[in-house]
C-alpha cells in the first residue's frame, strides 16, 4: 500500500507538536512528545512529479566509491547519483553493497534497485581498466593540486567517473595520481571538508548541469 501522509497536530495547547505521519502505517492517535490526542489536518504532502525536461543527460556519468564506511552514506550517494542521471556506481574496497547491507535502502529509498552497480575489491585495478576504456577519472579531494569545482567545466560529450574515498583517510593516493583531474569544493567555514555523500551530490550535479 502506498504512503498516505498527512500532517497531524497535537491538541494539547502546551505542546502543539505538528509533524507528517503515514496513516497507512500508524493510527496517529497520540502525540509522541506529550501523549496528548492528535488531530489529523487536511494538509497532505503532494505527490512528487518527475520533471527532467531541463536536464541534459547526454554526458555519461559514473561513480566510484572507494572504501566508504557508512551504509547510510552509500545509500544517499545512490539516491543522488540516480537523481543526477548516473548510469553506474562502482563500489570498491570495504564499501558496503546493497545485496549485503539492508541499511543502504534506508537512505537510497529504492535508488539502489534502479541504478546499476557492481563491486570491485581493488579500486586501482578498476581505475586502470576504466582509463583504458577512455573514461575520464575525476577525484573529489582537497589537495594542493586540486582545482575548485567552480573552475572545472566538463566536456558535454565525454564520459566521466567521479571518485570519492574514505572519509578519515581520503582518496587513495595512488588513485589521485591516476586521476585525470582532482577537484575540490570551496570551504568557507572552520571545517576542511563536507560529508562524503554531500560532497558527492554537489559534484555530481555540477558535472551533470555544467556545460
């Protein structure tokens, strides 16, 4: 049965908690914050409408996830890659895979079933194969040689493989040496990097939408 989301509201004037609830899965009688009675409102979350008419998918895009530890990050990357029109994700090293880790589905929300993927124990071996096939390897990492992603403008006709690596360790140094280009995201605050899934998402859409 499909989700039937409504906004519900606590009738306790001292609480007034308001939140969305799937009424197919929950009765929605009592407030989880104070235990008061809930009132179902008439507001509903509208159905999402897919509209990709303004997005060009002529540029083939693939992703290489090397030693990503978090299954939730992997699931989020699946969802972003699917949204940005990627055709394949290569899962390498200790990166969890959808067939072995059900936690991925919690953030992928079905994208792990829609987007093609494959597992490879050694990212270097895979990278050599992809380069021999004419793929352009783009590593996402903050290094002295990295180019700001704002200054990187991909060729619309070229196939690109976007590489993200282990969060604490970064992208494998030998993968960086093999990459055709290293790009980074500008950081304006105190932290030096973003979460791997967020970084991948920003770079993925830059590659897809930049002409």
